[in-house]
């Protein structure tokens, strides 16, 4: 049985807020840079930062003499950053933002059956399954009918497949990270970004040509994206998965659409959907149902860091 600690809840709340607010910064950055180079810039800057931190720690990685799963680490690097970043950047050109938000919430439903078969202690139960479904319905209601409206774009079907594929990448990646042997968290987070940059930068060159020098506001947005929602959040993501498991980590995908809607209303003066309160109740109810045991222990046991 995996024990969920208070620190895990704090980290997942920070991740939800951080990734939910990322859409605002991406919107600014896309005014001065193409989608694939946006992904490459985020990953490239974050990999340099994390590599410097990792190097200062002596490039420590494996903590035991167990077999070194280099193939799994390479796959994790691609599935965690390069592939989903490119898929989302490309797919969102042809789908509604609502559909993209719902597709990210689907990560929880993708992780649930995978964890049941591949991660000890994360077996699927009726209560847990029902909780995830309730939370997912809440996300759909919050986004509204626009999530499934057609944009009329010629490549809309492929855009939707790209968004769902990105969600699948995150789901599979969570399982792979959890199954790794004892490993240094900063080293793993650094390697994931470095390997991702080796994939996305050549593809950006091949698809979009040499990058155009961005203006000051775009550069500032790219630096922020690389530092906060990519480097720092990637480290937190690894910590949560290693500590509390991929199923618990997938709860962050319910928070992302909530924060994107709320921050959009507060900062960009976007209208709040009338169904937001009902949707939030469903989302929180789904989280409570799926993690009832962890919540009960959290509020009845002695707090632990």
C-alpha cells in the first residue's frame, strides 16, 4: 500500500496551479515563435539549467548497483517532454482549447488501468474508478460544450488524435518512472530534459527551419516557461511519482483546466462559465472518492513531511 504524505498533496497542488497558468504564458510566447521551436526552447533552456544543478551535485544518478535501465530512461525522456510538447503545440492549431483541456484530464483515466496491471499497490477498485470518472465528468462540464465543437479545420481529426496521444504519453511515462530502481531525483529530471532536447531540437530544425530571434517579451516568456513549468515542475513531477505513485500524480490533470479557467478570468478578463461551481464540486468529489483512504489518513494521523 502506497502511503500518501502531506508533502505529496502540497506538491500536486503546486503542480496544478503552475501548469494551469502555463497556458497564459504560452499564448504570449506563440506571438513571436513557432510551435515546435517553442517546445524546443522550453526543453533546451530547462535542460541546461537542470544539467548545471545536476553537475554541481556530481552527476549522481543510480543509488544502487542494480541493473541500469537505460532504455527505460531514454523512453521516459521522450515521453515526458519532447513528444507531448510537440503533439500539443501542433494539435492545438486545429482543435478548440476546450478539447485540449479535456484531453489532459484524460491522463487520469489512462493511468488507472495501466497502474492496475504494472504498479504493485495501485490496483483498481470500484471506488477509485468511480471517483476518476466523476472527476473527468466535472472537467467536461467545466470546459462546456465548446470542448467538442468542430473548428472546421481540415486537420481537426488529426489535431484531436495528437492531443489524446500527448495525454497517453504522460500516462505511460508515469508508469515507467514509478518502476525505475532507486535513482537520484535531480539526476533523473535532468536526464529526461536532456534526452528530450536531443529529440525536439533536430525536429524543430527539420520542420520549421532555423529559429527566428525572438523579441524581448517572447524571450522573457520562453525563459519563464523553461524555468518554472518545465524545469522546476518536471522535478516536482518526478518527486510526486516516486513518492506517491502515478495514479496519485494523475490527479493534477483535474486541476489544470480549473486553474486555466480561473486565471484566464482573473488576468485576461475571460468569462467564467456558469457551470464552474458545479464542475468544481464534481472534480473535488472525484478526487475525494479516488483518494479517500489517503485523505482519511492525512486528517486523522500525525502529520508527516
